C-alpha cells in the first residue's frame, strides 16, 4: 500500500505529470492524496449494457485531470463538492452498492485516485465483492497508470473527445489529447479483449468485459466527430463498442464571451449526419441516443448521496 501512495509524492498518475507532492498540496487535478467522493448511488443513465434495469453503481470522484470549458459535471470536476473518506469507507461503499443490486461498480473520473481505489478493491474483494468494475474516464490517461489497473477493471468506458489538437487545446487545455487518448484506448483494448476476442456479456446482456468508447458531439465539431468514428472503426472494428452522444448542454458555467460557438445544443441534423456516417462505414456495435436527451436532468445531483 505504501508503494502505491508513494506515487502521489511526486504525482505523475495522469498525462499532466505535474510532479506535485499531493501529501502537502493539490495537483493539477485539484485534489490532494486524500480521497474525495461527491456521490455514490445507482445510476440509470449509462449505456443499456452498463445500467440495465437495476442501475450502475456509480462512484463520482472529486477533481479532474482535464479542464473542459463546457464541463457537464463542473462543480465536482473543479473540486467544489466532495467529502473526504478513507480507503475503508470506499470499500464499504463498493459493498453497499453491491447490496443494492447494482450491475457493476462504476468509477467516474477516478484517475487521480487510482492507488487508493486499487487498495479499496482488494479489501472489498476479500469481503465478497463480485461485481464487474467499470472505469469511466475522459480518455486522458497514462498507459503506465492503466497498467496498474490490469486485473482490477473489467469494462473501460473512456471518452474520445477530439482528434483535432486545436480543439483539444482550446476546449480542454490538452493539445496532446488525441495521441494520449489513442494510446490509452489501445491499452484498454489489450487488457479486456486483446487481438481476437469480442466484448463479453452476461445472461442479462450486461457487459462484463470490454471497451465502450464514448463521443459527445459538440456544436460545430461534426467533421472531427466523423474522423473519430472512422479511426475507431478502422482500428478496432467490432472489438469495441462506440457510444455516440447528442446530450451536450451549455451550462451557466460556460464563458459564452470566449466560446460563443458552444452556447447552443447540437442540432438534430448534425447528430443524424454523424449516425448516418457511422452506419455507412459499417459500424454495428454502437449506441445512439434518440429524442430529446440534451437536458440538465441527465446531470446527477452531487449532494454527497451515499458517501
């Protein structure tokens, strides 16, 4: 355990590699080494093979390694909401979610707390945790950190936000995002499905092993979205699932004077063009959203529920 926590003495867990001693001050992620969680509850709004009918056992960690100007979880990403807990409480949360019949343990924005999560999972498994573990991430991950998770994570649920480095720099302060995300997804696929296998599901069609790559279509970014779909399909084919999302919502935290182009929802026709493009490519393993999904009700309340 000490060796894991020592990784925070000069933290390089995420691609920022800020080198901060998080025992004495917060890193780029906004967090020190003590775990902070903003919500732990059943969540019904993930992909069908993650939430199912019972819900996904989501644990929302405070802080984030990106700084997306349009962030949909702004208040936790910017470390405004969260309760300090220890590893033993996190272990209990995992077991409590299992008792509530969650389909899985869903770790949301977990990168900067990977060492503590690993230990909590070890303790929880000793006490009977059997659920698959989902790693729900922005896609901005170091391969070295992902390798620490081999054998702990069953399903990877990364975003692939940009292939355009200019967009990545402007909207997320991470011009290196495209190449970092490519390498991260490659490692996720290696761990879960390898070269020849396919995602695995249980008898209820819940994913138990595999990768689902999400892309949230942003206003005016259709061209980049098509490039992402093309890259993923040509690289991985049916070894992964894609999730194409139209739920972008401009919140009052968006600086509309700097980013006026993001101050509206995605137009229906834009999203339809992305879906049609994926179909024309031959993509079959994909989730799409239908109807009116761009609304703030899809953003959970971070009231420390279950923490």
